[in-house]
C-alpha cells in the first residue's frame, strides 16, 4: 500500500480520512457479500421447499450460492483493501468537499514529492503554500469528506437478507432445518415435506431371505394446525429396476402407525413412503440367507433311580424323556450365529388350565471347543443344558450376525412323569373279629420305579398308633403282595374296640421329592359275638359268588336284548338286500354266547360241594338254561329270516 510522502503534519491530518475509507470499504463489502450470497440461498431454499428438487439441482444451487458470495467478498472487500488508497485520491476528496482549498492540498503534495527549490524565493513560496494549507486543514470536517450513505445502505440490505434467511428457524425449526440439510448435503438421504415428517421405524434393516418385512411408519406434523393424512403410499423396487411398485399404506389402530407388509423378500429392496406434499427418506432392506439349523442333538441322562440308561437322539418334532432327566442339547448351524436361545416348558399345567405350561427363555453357549470350529467354524455350534420338568412345546431361536431373529417351528417335549405309588388293603372296609383272633390281611402295592419305605399303621385308639415295617427286597421291586397276619390278643384288643388299619408306602422318586401314598383304612371291630373266621370267609365267598352270578345273568340279559334288535333289523334288511353287517353281528353274538356258557361252567365248578352250595348251583343252572333257551330261539328265528 502506498503512503503519503508529506510533512508529518500533513500525513497526520490525512490518516483519519484513510481510516474512514477503510471502515466504509469493510461495511460495504460485508453488506454486498451477505446480499449476494443470501439472495440465491433464500431462493433455492424456497423453491426446494415447494418443488422437492433433485440432488443435482440442489448441488447446483449450493455452488451458485458459494460462487456469488465469494465473488462479492473478493471484489467488494478483499481487492479494495489490498490495493489501498492513494494520497492524491484523499486530497481530491477533500478539495471536492471543501472548495476553499482550491487545489492547495494537491499542490502541497506535489511540492513535497519534488526536490526542494534551489532559490530562496522558491523556498519561501513553498513554505507559504504549506502554511496556508495547514491553516485550512485545521478548519475542515473530515467526516464529511467521504460519502458513507451507500456503505451503510448496502450493509443494511445485507443484514436484512441474513435475517430473512435465518428467521424461519425460530418459527419452523423442523421443516426449515430439513431444507438447509437438503441444500448443504444435496445427495444426502433426506426426506421432504412442507407439512409432515414421515419416518419408517427401524430405518434401514436386514431381513431373512424368504421372510416378510413389516413396515411401520409414523407421521409427525412439522408445524401446528396440520391434520395427519388418512393414508400414505408405499413405493418399492429391487436393484436394477426403474419402475416403482406401489400400494396403499393403511392405518393400524393396534400399532398406532401406518403398517404394510412386503411378503417373502428374495432380493434387496429399496422403499419410500409418499404423502401429501411430503416424502420419507429412502430406506433399504438388505436380504440375506438366514443361518440354518443343520441338526439338533439331545444327550439324555435319566435320573439314576429310574434305572434307565443314557441315550443320544436327534430331535425331530417330538422329544420324549423321563421326568427329571438332564438334557444336553447341541445345535449346529450352516454359518455363524450371534446368539441362540430356547423357550423351555417349566411348569406342569393341571387339567383344565391352559393348553401349554409356562416357558422360560434359556440361553445357549456358543461352543469354545476348537474341534467344533474345525468341523463347523466359529460360532456355528451352541450347547445348552436343560431339565425335563414338564411336557409342552419348546422353540429354538437364534440371532444372525446381521441382527434379525430366526425361529424354528415349535417342537413338543413329552415328559413321562413318575406316577405316585398305589396301595390298598383287600377286603371290606369294616370287618368284625373276636378278641383272640388272628386277623389276616392281604396288602398289594405297586409303583413304576420302586419303593423306599412301606409300613402298616395300627391305630388302637386316638393317639395310640403302632407302626410295623413291611419287608421290601430288593429296593427297586415295583410290585408287592404282602399277606399279613395280626394277632389281636397280642395287641390287647377288647370287645367293643375299633382298630383302624392303614398301609403307607413311599416311592423312590428323586425329582422333586419322594411320593407318599396311604391306603384306604380298614376298621376291625372287636366283638365276642363276632362269627368265627371260617364262617366269615364262607360268607365272603357266598357274596362273591352271588356278585359273579349277577354279572353273568346281566350279560345274558344284554345278549338277549341285542339278539332281539338284530332280529328286527335283519327282518327289515332281507326285504331289500343281503346285509353282510347284520350277519357278522349274529356270528359275533353266537361266539359271545359260547364264552358266557364257558364262564358259567367255570364259576359253577369253583363252588363248594356241600348241600347248600349245590342248591345255589342248581338254581343258577335252571335260570341260565331258561335265559339261553329264549335267546337261542330268537337267534334261530333270525337265522331263518336270513336264509329266506
């Protein structure tokens, strides 16, 4: 920059004008830059807000804004400051503003630049001109020497344009902010819309090949007073396609969102959601092959007390095992997985409850065995240890490295429970006996795996109970029949006393605990007037024989009734056609008649041979022969009709 080569006093007087000029240049240059860049910027923002400009057009607008702003900054600010101002220009502005100077200032500058006069008269003239110039400069107002109106006007216009460009942020942050994003990053994946913001839940995602993609879309207003649209449009396409497929995107009350399903995707898919004057960003669904379960192996260790051996099976649709078994499941996949879990039934459901028990989600551990890595690769083998507590459905589920979940169809776990033991005292619930009698008992007990304890409880009176251990050998025996005799005289039984007998057994179940079962009580009433044991046995045999005879006679009566029905149906059927089904039923009834005759003869042979029993057998024989004669007559009549 050039400097004023003058007397220090003149230089001092011109420096305020030079500073004022610099200030005005800065103000005007800044205003011109704001105005030159802000005008096209506001234009592009408004146009994009209403037209949804393509990325290329937005990039063009951004470049134009930058070029215009830089051009204004360079030519209106940087270049003038770099060039500076000449002293002659300053003198010219001052002489133009103050006519009194009459070119004295320019003359003084010219005299100072030249060589000093050689004559005394020249030097006196130069000093006189400078003196008069200094006197006039002291009286001048330098502030009015340079025009400032244009600089301040330009700055005001630039600041106004900046305010117009920034002010919408205060009243429309989301919509105006989106417009700035779209302009600054023109090829960014931005949505568009004056009124709404459309967003797909989850954004870009990964789905398994062949599975459905559920798209949930939320719509939020960008400003107040805007009503959410009733429907949107979903457009999608696969790579390489130029035409978009479209469908309506309905509102789901249950999801409180717009929901659509793209079924069974086999290729990568791009989709976008359109609404009234709005558009979502473009989303991408990456389709990958899900990890596939190659095999599911179960190593089963039943509880030791069951005596069952361990086994290893490949799990199909059903896995059967014993209650309390430890199951080690090993899942092998065709490629790496991120995690594996299983929904396992835990609580047995009582009859009448829900179809399935409650389940608990258990995690598998990815194998750390290098041998598995050599065969299947890292993170392709998972192991889990479970306990078979309850029957129900179980589901194996695994997570892919891409983040989606693959779930197998449910499989059924069938748990064979340890049934509680069964025990009973044979005979009537109440019997009478004499005080000195030896009372005979027949005890039967059974269990599916064996017993740990068995005892007979003899209750002589409330609070007076005696326990007698029953022999059990070996411990794993599953069926016992104990004939047992109680000497009432050893117990001190007295006439009128009631003795309660019960049998208690405990099985060897370990999970969750041994099961106990009591038989129904048998009460022995001690009385001196009680019949002898032999007489009671005869009476019991008589009652049993009568019950067997009653059952036989009932079966004969049912047989006769059925023969009568067959006869009626056969008579009607022969009029139309030969009824093979009725013929088969007649033959079956004849065979059943022969079986009943054999049962009756066996029953008769089992009766005692004394006179009273002979009379009973004779009466039963006559009754049987009478019933069979009637049944045989009807049978022959039915066969005769069949032959017609």
